[in-house]
């Protein structure tokens, strides 16, 4: 059965979710950011990527799969501790594209943003954070990933996991992927903490996501301003194309 946006947007409890893992420039004062703000869906850079790599297909399922494949090929997994000296540093999609690196939530946010920018309705795309478990005897760990409300057989729709780094299955079309409600691939996806897209965030209560620290250096000394580097959309796309070419 196909249900509309109103059904899916209101099926679960909505609540504000904020992220405080970044600091103001030259300071240790934390920035409070609504997680929905990380989803950029009206962005010229994303439009260029979608057009250049032909990510918008004839069906939503094909578009979602093409975007999952692109993120899997393009993005190199680098943990926050190594990349930013911060244990929970979220990147905006334009930062992920221009750096070519990121961890689980960076790729999930990028994939979800690309899907919506490419024309998939927002109510059919979410970023999830929750527990994953490799085996019944393995410890649970935290993970972020994208889910998509796929068109299934016989006119049905259901949520499937569109992961890029934990259990990735980019060659499996969404209509044949394991269902998210059944734990996704091998049942490894477990209890959710919260979900969000560019329009809503869902949780039982308001939630603040914060890092254990901003960086190893807690000095309040203002950062030295570096000479700005002139950048343009064309130069950024050249950098992305070079990185994408290496990954193909």
C-alpha cells in the first residue's frame, strides 16, 4: 500500500534534535545546530554532481541506487578522530564532496541530500542513527546510515537501508534489499536513537548530540587567519571529478 507524505511524516513522534559537536571559529564555544540543517537540498554543487554523474534516473528506485553507488565509490572512510581531531564532527554535504573523506554520518547525510536534490520526495528519505551488531555475540556499536522508502513488488512501499560503509550492498536494487524493519542486511541494524531529513526530525523527546570534546587543544586563543584561497564552483567540480576518477 502506498501512503502519502502526511502519513509518514506523522507516523512517529517528532522532536527537535540539535548537534553541538562544532565550535565557533577561533573559540571553544559550541555551535548549536538543528540536525535538519545538515541536509542541503537546494545546492548548486549537489546539482552539478547529479548532472555530471547522471544520478537522476527514470525511477526513484534507480536514482536511489545510483546515488548509493556513487557515494560508495567516491567517499573514503576516515574517522572523525583522524580527520578532524574531534570525536563527533559532522560535515555538510559540500564539505564531504570537496574533501572526499568522511565517516558514517557524513556519507549518510550526503546520500540523503543527493536523493532529495535528485527529485525523490523528502518523506521517502531519512538519516538514521542507532545500534548495529555484526553478530549475536558481538558488542553493539553506534552507526549512522540512510534509509529509503522503496517501491517494492505488487505496489507496496517499504523502508530499506542504503548504507555506504557498514554493510554496503550497492549492486542490489532497492526493490530487492532486505527491509529496514527486519534489521537490514543479515539483521545487523538494531534499535534506532533518532532519525531526520531536511523537513523533520523524529524522536520521543528533544535530544542534543554532543562530542566528548571539541578538540585535543582546549586553548581559547583565536585561530590564526590564513590567506583565503579563491574558489569557484568550477574549481570545486574539477577537484571532485579528479577524486571521482581515481575511485572508478
